[in-house]
């Protein structure tokens, strides 16, 4: 009520705002009931200070622990000047506004974290990104411990970090049996509580640095993965973490765990792919007296390092060696797997048959059986040869063809001869017609096997195929080249011809007769070249 209160002024008691009327000196004249609830010390005839109230000012201020908003109206009635203060309690509104701003801030942080954590596909980079993002928003110190692997657990820590300086990140490795109990709990999917002496465990692991464990709060959460925990996240800071802070910490951990889970999946797939690639990649031929090998290989998909072309050689117990170069239908991983099956078939069948034509017939039966069992009609082309050193130097070659391009022979005088060799595809029909010929190489002469990726490479000005004629021209004057250099020479010429265009799998395999006592083996590993050519 107003003091004194006239009947019309009773309407003011129903206003949301309280009203206090003072004279220019700040002496209280009248006030309403809502004003009295906000300022219980109001007394008519006393100054505001005498009522225990700091001077009222326009805008927001705190009175009696409540947040109020004040506005001032100057009044003149019958020549007398008064000041009317309208006071509104906005404590709850401010709290709701602050809570909304805080929630928006948390949402912005988590959205930013999702964006930045979504990029790394390496678990160490993902862990480093997670601890760097966690400081200082979640804590003054943040540690991510990755799930143990091979008995060891890697950890990453970020310390400090503010608007002026980035957090300092370091890391290390702990034996799995020396992890703090809180980390083991988190890795089991359990959330350790402050009652578990987290600060002491944090300090015992050396993660607090010079900070006093009695002056920090440490909390830990699980970094969840699709099948099991990918790691644990622990944060330390001077202030306590309320439930809102814990919700944000768990939300961040869910995003960091998803990023780590993706990185671990990528790592596992990369390891499997590398293992398969290594098992399917061409192997170095064995050392055989009187024979020098050379090879160049370029898959159509250079990132895979494997493809549908294959080559190799095996030493025979009775002397000499079997060698081969072939091409399977298709490209990429499927083709590479098929080449692996053919190479495994050769590896097994060569122990019971060393004649090239009969060995190709057996391989044809094996491929037919495999393709029918798997319901696909894959086939291959191949040149399979046997090299036997002859007395006095040179090699006697027996060559058999399964529908592959005929080899060429580079003679000592520089002449290039195409071997007249034809045959049917491997893996298409039973009992295929397999052609076979004998070729004699004197010391210093080379037999060159190649895939259709060489002759069918499209390049030049008009995108023409390279063709056999250009290959013969490219070999002119190369009769003195060692086998590895000759294979690389062909690869370089094809690279120049392609000019950076897409290409099929390219394989070249050179068999050179060398004098007794000369280096029998020198296989050249071809660098990545075609894409830059």
C-alpha cells in the first residue's frame, strides 16, 4: 500500500512493478505493497539509505539478493516535485536468460567439437584434437587415454589454453596393467566418481604437473565406441563441475568417442588392406644362375598398389626357373584377389608339373573350378615360360601362351623379334588350345613380356593406343641394357605417352640371359611416376 494510501492508489498494489515515491532528497513518501515485498525496510519519512537501501538507479541492480530493474518518473503536483521509482523483480527472468545463454554456449561448443573431431582418421590425431578442444572449456587439464593395444595404452594431455595462448599438448605410453583405477573403470564403461580419489590418481599418473590435488576437481567419463570403449577422458579444474557441466562433458565424450571409433575402424581396415596388399603384390623372383630379371609394375589404381596384372618366377629343383606374366579380367581389388588365386594355383601346381603347356592346362582346370564355385565368370591371359641355362652361356626358353600378347625378343645386334605365340584364354573352356614355342637366347639377349596396359595405353596428341610398333621402336638401341633398366625404360616411355591420363594396369617382365658369374638377379622397384608424367 501507499503510505498514506488513498482509495484510487490501491490500484497500484496490483501492478507487477513496485512503486516508491520519494522527494528530491530521497526521503520516502509513499510505496506500494509489491515494493515493500522487494524492500522490506521501506519506512515513510526515512531516506532510502535510512531504510537500508542503496540509492536507486535507472537500469538493473541487486537489492536484497534479488535482481531488479528500475525506471524513474519525475512528478510535479501542485508545485511540489516528487520522484516515482518503478521497481520490477527480474531475478527469475535473468536466471532463465543466463541459463538459455549458457545452454546455447554449450550447444555451440559441442557443435564446433563435432565438426573438428569429425576430420581426423587417425586415432592419435583424434585424441590430440579431443584434449586440445577440451581445454579450457571443460577443464584446465584434459587427458585422453586410448584403449590398450598389445598391452600398452597411449595417452594425450592438454594443459592451459586461453584466448591468448593455445593449450600445450604432450603424450606418452603406459603399460596396460599400470593404468589408474579410474581409467580402468572408464574403459569398462563405468563413470568414476569424485569419491574414488580421482585427483590423487590424476596426480599419481603425473598429469596434474605442479597443481595441488587438494585444490582441483577431477572428473572422468568413458569415450564410447560402437562395440566397446575407445578410451577414457579425464578433466581437472579449480571449480566444481555441476550437473550442466557433467552433461556437456558427457556430450563431448560421446563425440570424441565416435571420432576415435571411426579412427580405430579406419586403422583396422587399413591394416587389413595393407596385409592383403602385401600378400597380393608381386614378389621378387629368385636368384637363378645365368638369368637376370627385371620388372616394372603400375596398377590402374595407384592408391591400391595392387591390380589385375601379375608376374613372378619360381626356381625349379632340377635347375632353371618357371616365370610368368599375366592379366585377369576386371580391375581393382576384385582383380587383385583373382591374381592372388592364380599365383597360389601356380605355386601349388608347379610342384607336380614344370612343362609350361601342361601346367597352363592344369591351371585352366583350377580356375574353372574356382570361378564356378563362386558364381562368377572370371578369366585370365598369361604367358608361362621355363628358362634353362645352356652350356657355354645363354638360355633355352620354353614359352606357352594362354591368350596373352606374344613376347618380344631383343637380340644382341639390336633386332627386335615378336615371338609367334598364340593360345586360348585361361578359365573359359575345358581343354583349351595352348600354344608353345622354344626360343634360344644368347648371352646379352632379352625376352620381354608385357601386359595390354602397355600396348593399349592411350596418349599422344590424339589419344591413340601406344601399340606394338611403337614398343618395338622404343626398344631400338636398348640391347645392352640390363633387364631392370629395360623394364624401367618401357615404363618411362609409356608414362610419357600417357601424359597423365588414366590407364589400365601396366606390367613388364624382362628375362635376360647373362654370362656365368654375372649378377643373376637385379629386380628394379619402379617409383611412382605415371601420375607425374
